[in-house]
């Protein structure tokens, strides 16, 4: 049995705070100050940072366990932790002094969104001049630095630019069905100078400064592992809440308590099986890749495909378990003061994000059949 990393226990210890603050997170559409402070003090934004700058450099499977443990109490908090860590692994591609400048302080937190609309970074003396608009910077309210992925004018490269949050304008766009507390807002940059040493070719070996096996995973692959953990945690939280329903609960029109309903019994058991099997597939895949990388230096294309398959499957199976047991819980599940409706909204928002899209199955199947994938995965 795999030893559980101490950070997983620390994540579980956050549950009372997360549950106590949940309504306020949902109302404010961002994490509350007590949650952010607890995450900082617990070093939850240092999970994927190199040990050389004081990070934990967790195995990918342990990272997924941490996001799962947090998400069992609150999906938005886990999403912010996952996104912040996926961004902060860029420390492995920066000069150590620059990495220390950005990530050394306790509030050294980085956020960014996916590549935005048409924009190019203009090379200038000592760096780049950038302008543009980017969306979906999860955790932007507690970040001190932001980033942007941009094509460089006149070159065939995409560089990631890092700059202080104080140098840009934030725009509140995050009014959503679920994951309301992630503050995944928009930011606007106008004629900003970014020094060369605050930029990188993200996930490219030419800029990689760390030799650890973690950094043979791309940031996208670690996002997929972490967000799969978020999905699994949301499902675990709802399954556990379902098990806590009163033993005497009787659905309207039924003659026996819900726990004695054979359909409910079967659907509960199948939901539990879906959750455990998807989780095992994810963790086994991550650990197999980790061990292979230690021995051989890089993962294979097949392993990358299996990671994408395992993470997408975990999100999908989590959604199915939540949908099934939400329905089994009856009318009580629709009320905001019950532990069901928010998890339903959150898991559907997770599955709408790129890590959970159905198109990944086509790409993996094409690779398994010896074909080039038609779409990036």
C-alpha cells in the first residue's frame, strides 16, 4: 500500500474551516481571507515547486491525493490550489534568483489563464513589450503574480511572461454555475515591459533547470492529475454525505426507508465502485510513469496518452457518481443548506473544463491504433 504523504493529512485538517466558510466563498465568488491564510501557512501553493527553492516537489500521484482531500470539503478551494501549483511549477524553468523573487515570499502565488485572443509579444531591449487580454485566471484574487502565454513577433515560439499583479487590470467576469469561489477572472495588460529573465519556454527542455522526475511531466499533465483529484474529491464528499442521510428517511410515496430500497442500494454500490476504480486507474498510471521516468528519463507517448485517459475518466466517473446519488437523495438534495447541490454544480463545471472534455477519448484511441492524434491533448 502506498504511504500517504503528510500533506494529505494537512489537507484533511482544513475540512472544518472549509465547511465553515463555504457559504461565504460561494457568496463572494472567491476564497475568504481565513482560507487563503491557511493555505499559505500550510504551504499548499508549494506542492509542485522545486525543493531547491523550498518547495515540496511532490509526486504527481500525491499531488492528486492532496487536491482530492481538499475537494472533498470544497471544490473551489481545491481548484485554486491545483491551478496555483500548476502555474508555480514554472519555477523549474526560471533562473533560481528570479524563482526566489517570485515564489520565495509566503504570498508568492502565481495565476494565469489559457492563451488569449490575438496578441504577440514584441521583442525590445532586455525583454518584451506585451499587451493583451486573458480569461480564467483561477485564484487571481490571492495571487501576487500573473502570467501570459504569448507568441513572440517574428519567431516561431510561445513564451510565458510573468509580471506583478499590480501592473495589470482585473475584470470581474466569474459569474458561473459552479466552482464559484475560484475567482477565475479576466485580466488586461497594456504596453507592459517584461524582462527576459521573467519569461520562459514553458515545458521545454531547453529552459528546464531541474532534474527531478516531476519536471518530466508537463504542466498540462500535472493539471490533469490535479483536476482529476478535484473531481474525485467532489464525488467522495457527496458519497459520504449520502451515507450520512438519516436511516429513517422515507421518500414521498414510499412504504419503506430509502436505505431499504434495492435500487438505491445497487446504485450506491456501483457509484462506490466507479469512484474506487477510477481513482486506482489514475494513481497507478501516475506512479507507473513516475517510476519509468526515474529509470529512462522521459515518458513515452503511450504513457502520456494513458495519463490523459485516466484523468479524463476520473472526472467523468466522478460526474456519474454525483449525478446518480444526487438523484437518489430526492428533493432534499436541491436545497442550498444540504451538502449536495453545490457538489452537483461543481462537478459539472469541472467536467466542462478542457481537462474533462470527451474529445480526449478520440485522441487516445487514435494513438492506441497507431494514428497521429487529430487534436492536441
